[in-house]
């Protein structure tokens, strides 16, 4: 980490300790607590429902602080996981020092640290969400020799009463990259970005999104915060923290925020698009010269092969399948393409060609401009805000590994490449040959059960976790829901209300 990466880092711990977060030690945390007047420690962890839990400690003295940072604490696992019985429910939560950040909402100086679950035997809890992702990443690295980086596009709606005076009303479904005064919540997004960065989030940028509209009583405005590709385990943690910060900030401002996949029919839904890349020795392996590499195509092939099953982790509530409908910017068919927003896996525009653009606009610029491939990613577009983030990222990892290790993945990918918008009527015949994504939670559960062996290999997903996910999805009993609700606006509104606060 060079000097500027320390001095410009938004994370106060990085700046103070003068080292990257992944190098934090127990003594570093104790030093920061002593020197900065930290009065409380929060242990944070993600259990079965996908939301951050909290266990709070007053810092009594150095010995007490050293003890909780060394040994963690006991928690009641039966209240956190449905598969743990009350008779043998004790679990340990053990802090991961690299995740420490200053809580921006606490009334007194407070340090939050994310934790992992351990059993009474002192071993990682096999079914803990963060450990499933860790196992998946280790398996991916062992099988392929690559590391896996990812990042999410976190979309959300802000819902507020219609202002009494609206001098600059929004234009329906024209909010993409709008600026104040036509977007009302730009300052909120910028404050959120600052706080997420201070908590360790590696943010690429933020902007207003397409969705904005009015109903009889409320104004709805869609925003997005997009992250930079980082180690996949860190990427999942960042998203969990970011969702918590956005909700806490909304509470502070007394407004409603929702990551739900669909707010109403006919308006833009909120996705959780996931960009990914694979690296070897720090080099991006997604491109070869100026073309998408065989490695990238094989990974895409594996994801397409398991796309139906992945919706079980990435699209977990009935309204998810009101978003995955034709003629929106959400995928319905299993295919991929370049810069094509109608496909399931998109290859975004890269920086591999002629890069004299900056010189054209800045004639005095004399520096050399070289093509770069470090930014090239592929984007999976099916997931949404209901995603169980650790399970979803683990599933994507295993699907990519599946593609990199199975024999026919390259041929499969090449057969499913689409160079056109698949909603164009001229290509109806080609579209009809493509498989479709599941259309309900029930159907996604069926797809998961069909392909469960891929996820259960090496005990990465314990069989009980797969059973629980499938049973939870089937319990919605939502087969053909989109057809049943067609034109029934009151029933749709009630369904949206039921699932407004997902994950």
C-alpha cells in the first residue's frame, strides 16, 4: 500500500494505523481503541435471515477488551439458525479484525467488527453464510489456480410523501444519471457513499437510476451505488454493511428505503447485478489481447448452465419474479452477449481499443495512454435485493468453477451467445430456442434441487442448507403468480408491501 492509499483512505483505522485493513491485528485494534476514546465495541454477524445482528460491549479496561477480541463471545445459535436445537445451541462469534470500522450512527464512539461463527469444538460452523462463501472461494482457487473478484450494483428506491411544492418534478422513468434539482435525493446518496467508504466499502461511483414516479400519495426515486471489484468474500461483506448503512441513514432522515426487486408493475425494478473477474498472479484473465478469453467464456458457460439454480439464492421472494419479465432491462432467457442489457450475462464495454479519447478532449495532454484489461468484468444480471448475499456469491463462484472445470462449457457458451437484443421481434425464432429462467420461487427451488450436487460437492453447501432454502422458496406457493396477478393492482400492491423490506 503506497502513501497516498493510506493518506487518502476514507477508513479512519487505515489512516491511523497506517496499514491496509487486511493487516490489522488485535494489538492494532486495542491501540486504536485506547488512542481514540472508543467506549463501545459491537460484534456484528449475518445469520440465517441475511441481516446484520449486533452484540454490544462496553470497554471496561484493556484486559476486558483483549479478552473479547481474543475469545469472542457465546451466542444462542438456535435463535439465529433454524437447524440448531436449543439443547445444544451455543456458538462462538469470533471477530475478523480486518472488518473493523467506526459506527457512524452510535451516540458514543463505537467500533464495529464483523464476526464468524464457530462451534463448541472450536471449528467454523459449516452452515454459516460467511463460511460457505469462504469454502466456495477456497474450492475455486484449488480447482482452477485463479482467484475470484466481484462487486455489486446496489439499487434501491427512496419512498417519500409527495412534496407540497415540487418546482422540478421528475419525468417518469427518466431518472438515469439525473442531477439536482430534478433528482431529490442526490445528497442522501452522497452521504451514504461517504459513510460506506469509511466503513471499508470500495465504491466505484453512485448515480440516480431510471426509476422515478409518483402515485396518489408518494414519490419514488431510484438510486444506485456501484462498487469496485475486490476479493469475493470482501465484496459480500461490503454489500451487507452498505445495506445496513443505507437503512440506518434512511431512519435518520425519517424516510423509507427499499431494496425490493419490484415496487410496482410497469416501473423499473431494482436488481443486484454482480460483476466478476478471475485473476492469476494479479493479472486479469478475462481478456486475451483484445478479445474475451477462453477462461471468461468457460466461466460464463458454467454460470449459464446453473442459472436456474442460482435464482434460488439471488431471487428469493415472489416479487423477484415480477421483475424478471420480458421487455424490461431484466433477463428472462439464459444467454449472454456484449454490451447487451437484455441478456443474462453481459460483457460490459472495456478499455482495450484506441484510447486517444482523453487527448482529443485535452490537446495539451502529452502522457502515454495504454489499453488496460484490469477493468474488464462480466456481469450477471438476474439477482436482486432479496438475494442472500453470501449464498448467492458462493453459488456464483461454484458456477464459475463448474464452467472452468467441465468439458463442454466453452461450446455451451458459444452456443448461447446473442449479438442482438433478444426482445426484438425479428429474432423471435432464436429466442424461442433459449431456455428461460424460473418464473417463481417454487420453480427456482425445483431448479436448485435438480442441481444440488454441484453446490454440495466438498460439503461447501451442507445438504441441510439446500433443503432449507428450497423449502423456504416452495413455501411461497407462487407458481404462475405473474399470470394470476395480471391486472390486479390491489393484490400486487399488497404483495409489494409484504416484501418491501427484503434481506
